[in-house]
C-alpha cells in the first residue's frame, strides 16, 4: 500500500484512504489505528487529509464514505 501511495503522490492522483472491517476491533484500538493512519496521510501530498473508517457488516461509516465519494465525483465533473 505504501508503494502505491508513493506512486499516486508522484503522479499527482488524489486518493482517499478507507479503513475497512472496523467492526472487528475495539473502539480504542480503532481510534489508535486511525490516528496512526491520519499521521501517515500527512506525509502524502495527494491523499485526502483524513481516513474514513468503515464496516460493511454494521454499516459504520458507510454514509460518510458515500458522501465523500459523491464530493469527489462532483470535483471531477467541475
């Protein structure tokens, strides 16, 4: 994943990091991992500034992801 992120930075292709299967970890562990990923994002110029945490099982974060994808699509159309 890190190599792909570097490639996207070099190619100036915007990308969004999404944490999946977030229902499988305890909330404190999820917050710690999200903080680590958000710190990593700051080192990648093409990345959206905050990762989105999701779970397809519980639908946690799916509404946020859909909204962000819609915003990204609007930006492409402009």
